[in-house]
């Protein structure tokens, strides 16, 4: 799934626009609840080696909040990694270019939106 498609989904379903909060990290975008408070997703462009991958190439990831009891089973799926720069007991990172379908990624984002409301 491309980040533009993810942002389009967030716009349509959650009235959320990506916010680029850090001028030194132009590839990082936060998705917040429409009232402007809590984050429910973060899209980041990260070197693969920072994620434990065997590549220096930058990859797009989405960090989402999940129920702690689901972390173990989700992390067994290819394309889901420990959260990058977030609490690893409550958040996961999803490779946007990984094997998960757009529908699976959208469902994870929807779950995160519900968990953070």
C-alpha cells in the first residue's frame, strides 16, 4: 500500500489529514483524531537496518496501536515488526510495501483509531 492511498483512506474514513510536524524529518507524518488531539497512526520513512532488515534502503512504515494481547500473534505475521520509536507493548510497525493487503492495513489503522479515541 502506498502512503498516498493510506492518507486517502484516513481522510475519507476518519477526517484525518497527515501532519508533518518535524522539518528535519520530512518523511514522517502523523495521523490524529479530527479533534486534533491523540495520534492513531504515524507514517515514517526509515532505513531498513533500523528495523532489523537487511537493507540500508528507506522503507515506509505505519505505526499503529493494537491491543497488548494481540501483539504476539500480529508480530508473527510477515510485514509486522516491533514498533519503531513507540511503546512496543502497545504499538506495532507495519511495512507499507510488505505482504499485508491494503484491507489488512486499513483494518489495523481503523483498530488503532478506535483504541485511541
